[in-house]
């Protein structure tokens, strides 16, 4: 399990067997500009992550 701290936000991610997919998801989450993301872009990212985890 990894814990990422971004200001006051803590995200815990539990890894499954596919480390490559998890690393891609972690990188995508780390690169989100939370101060400037639009709601539609946030939903798009969530759908992309959901598809990768299927």
C-alpha cells in the first residue's frame, strides 16, 4: 500500500498483481492539477482509470 500526500489530501492505493497498470494510474493521479481541473475532465479521468482496472 502507498500513501500519497498532497497538501491535506491523503490517498491510499492498494496494489493488485498488475504493477504496470497501477503505476500508470498513480502517475495519472499525481499529475492532476486539482486547482484547475474541470468537473468533466475529472469524470473523464475516473472513467479512464475504471476501464484500466477492468
